[in-house]
C-alpha cells in the first residue's frame, strides 16, 4: 500500500481512531491520484475506499489508486462503516459542519491534521512539479512587455495567463494580480480596465500537473517607491537567509517584521510573511506571527513581505523557497525588475 | 437597515437565535457589499459587524455597508458576543469544523440556511446582472471560430475566456470546459492540448459584477450523435416548459430524467438536471432527484440534461432560466449550433 496511506494508518492507530474521512479535493488527490470534480468521500482505513459522485466514476476509476464505489447516500456509507466495526472517525478541520453532523451521532468524531502534516513535507516528485510550475510562471513573466507598453492592468493579467498556458501550465494557480498606482496598497487587488500607472505590482503563479507556484514583483519608479522597495527587499532577503530546519516558522516572520518595523512601517505590513504551497496555493505551515511549527527539510514556503501605504501605493516581493539545510529560492527571476 | 439583514433578524428571532455567523465570502458580500479576499467573520445581530483580516481593511471599509473592525483573535470575537449577552449562535452549513469548535463551548450553535434561502430568490438587480453575464458569455461563444478551425481544446477554451473578458466579464465563472470526442463523456472534462474532434462540448460562463452565468452547447456530427442530441434537447425543452411556481424542484428533474429513461439511457444521465446560480456558480435549490424545494418566482436555475456514453461521447445542453409565472430562458443563443 501507498506510503501516504501507511503513514496515516499509523497516525490513526496511535490516536485510537479507526478511520479518516477526507473530502477536500486535493487531499483525495494526494492519497489516490484522483482529483474529484464533484463531491467525494475518501475513507482511509485498513481497506481504503472512495465514494465518488456518479458523474465522476469514469474519471475516478481511471485515476484512483484505491478502490472506488459510486456514492449512493450518506446512510450507505454510515452503514458500511458500522458493519466494519468502526466507532471512531477522524475528520479534516475543513470539513463543513453539515457533513460533520451526518456522522457525529454514529461515531466518535474529531478533527485531525494528519494529512496537512504529511503534505507539509514535499517529496522530490512534488518539488520537481512546483519547480516546473515556478519556471513556467517566471518565463511567462519575462515575456510580458509591460515596461514599453501602454496597456491596461486587465490586459497584462490576461497576457500573463496566456503565456503561462502556452508555456505548459494547465491554468493560473490563483486570480492573477496586476495592480498599479494607489490600488497597489490592496494586497489582493483585482486588475482594472485602466492603463498601468506606477508602481506596478504583479502577483502570479502557474499550475503544472496539479502543483502551484507563487511569485510577486513590484516595479518601482519614484524615489519614495524605491525607498520602500529597498526595505521590503531587505526583509525578503534576510528572512530567506534566516530559514533553517529546527527554527520555528514564527521566527522567520519575526525577522521580516522586525526589519520593516525598524524602518517605522510595522503597521503597514498587514499580512503574514509567507505560506506553504503544493497542490493548494495556501497550505500549512506559514511564516506567520503565531505559527510555532518547526521548520523541516522538504517544506516549500513563500517569503513575501510587503508595505502598504493607503492612498499612495504598495510594494510586495515574493519568492518561494524549498527548505534543505537552508532555504533554496525556487526559480531564478531577479528581484529587481527594470 | 438593509432588507437582507432585516429578513435574517426576523428568522433569528423566530428560531430563538441571537446572532448569525457568516464566513462564506459570497454570503458576506450578499449582506454587506464587501467580498472578502481573506478570511472574515460577519455577525448578523442587532448591531451587525464584520471582523475583517487586516489585509482587507482598506477594501472592507470602502465597500461594506455595515460596520467593520479589524480581526484580532477568536477570543476577542467570543468575548464581544458574550458581553452583548449572546448565548445562541446560528452558523452556515458550510462552516468548517475547525471554526465551529471555536464557538461551540461558549454558545448554543446550530446551522441554519437562512441566507441560502434568501439568496434563492433573486432581486431584479441580481437578475439583471445574471442576464448581463449570460449575454456576455453567449456573445463570446458566437465569436469563436471553432467550426472552421483547426485548433486545440485548450486554445478554444482560452479564446472563449479572452472574448468574455474583452466583452466585459471580470473572469470565467468556472473552469471553462471545451472537450471533444470520447473525452466528452466526462461531465467535468479538462481541455486538452489536442485538436478538436467530434462532437464538441462546451460548458462555459462569465462573471459580471460578481454574478455568474452558465451554458452548455454540444455540436454534433454523426447520425448517432444527432440521435443522442435530439433526446437531450427534448429533455431540455420539456423540463423548461414544465417549470412552474408551486411545483417541487424534483418534479422538473423527473421530467428530464423520464424522457431520457424512455429512450433507454436512464443510467447515462449521471448528474442532476440543474442548479441555481448567482454570486456562486452552484447555489440551492437544484432540479435534482431529492430536492423538494417549492419553485418560486425569482429563482434562477440551470436546466442541463446530458447523456454520457463512456468510450463514445457525451452530449449536454444547458440554459439558465428565470422563474416568473413560467420559466424564461436567459439569453437567446440557439440550442442547435452548426
């Protein structure tokens, strides 16, 4: 049986759970190779099984490494589990309340992060896919002609996605952010139908064979913009240099945050320093204020400090690092674009 | 105070709840006008409030019609609610288990569908947006040159999205499906890097000012494909004709399903006949086997029967209807494309 499943069976045994219910699409894919396009119930137990929606059966049977049955009803699943003597059921923290209540009367139910924890540590296969996604995204960025061009934010965002797809991505890994001028102070700005102004902030990523990439660059023009850019670049570089297995994630956040604070912009850095990525664009752990997770080899995490000056502009710089004995930046796109 | 909020306050009072917690982005938007880009806790009570992520504060303060505070911690929210004497808290069915557990010790918590129910009935404003989204999507479809062209599925999907954005959509309302040949038997097929084969199935939609559209057309060639197309078209047309306020949703599903069954393809129609749409691409109620919801004026629901022949091909035909005294098809794209 697959290593991922074996690890979870050990976790279950240790905590006295008899089965683990997964419904999050990327978790089901991680375990089975089949990414649902409609609802699915994947149950890890001695004989793992997926109950897939009828409309997914052809796909599931083609891609899943574990047994697939067609979903009929909750009652069928509950009865099957009871017939096997299962009394305790671990669930994902993300399970919707309405699904939880369908199981809580018949089983001892509690949430466990077994799968998140396993997904924290990427295999060489996964790192290869993330690297390829990053390379596609960065190559596509360099194909843009924004600096000599008179186009709108929406057009640039669209061109970037087109390049990524032409370069082999299946799609963008999240809604591409191309924002400029005062709007760049919104960390998740939506590209507008207006000509680019200054500075230009682009946050983008590709999906390659299921795996995400994530980068941000900000192109600055005025002296004030350069001043802020330099602070963010210092926070970015020093945070990356600080990454080391054995430290806590929050310590990396602190490195970036302290630098920005020292320059007087503590309250303008309004998000975490970074998040893991993989099959999902946001995974755990993150380089954040309260994340006490110990950094380990094989984690793949973004480092993306930013300073946001409402009414003026924002600067964010983001790379994704793979943790080995230190942090290796994935890809080789220069931080300064001009 | 806003009508939507007033209705929910009445629901709460009726069921003896003192507050309603919303975290689903489109629910928060429906209530406040602000669509979160990061987590947010919207609490409907006498003095409704949104706790938004720090990175969303600028956006939230700009767009929200109700008070916004910056999120600090769960504890702060719990303490505020307790200070106001709140003991019972309604939640959304979709609330993640891990959020539910943060509230269950301090409040009587249960899930309620107040907001889903309210969102079932679209206002004239909402119907206007959905109609506009549909018009953009259909116009964009007609700009495709697939019939005279030698392109790949991925290229067609990409062109369609490009046209939609050029015609005023903010983005596609879901991953555009362009599939052809044997792959069209997968209801949620992913566009491939291969030249179009026959038949061609396209399922696509636009988002216009937050609201979704959804259509499917299948272009058939062989006699066998035409035969199946005619059955699906009959199911599509008769299901739409059957829609009437006062009937149950499942009765419409039965109309479509019975026609397909009469032709001997009962087990090849592997999904529901339709789903509501609005701010989300999938909303309740749906025209499905078990949905007993009474059809009402103002609902906007898709009708999308299909027949899927594994190893051969699939045919699906989808329109979105607005319920008045009967079902009005939104847009005017012919069902038969050739």
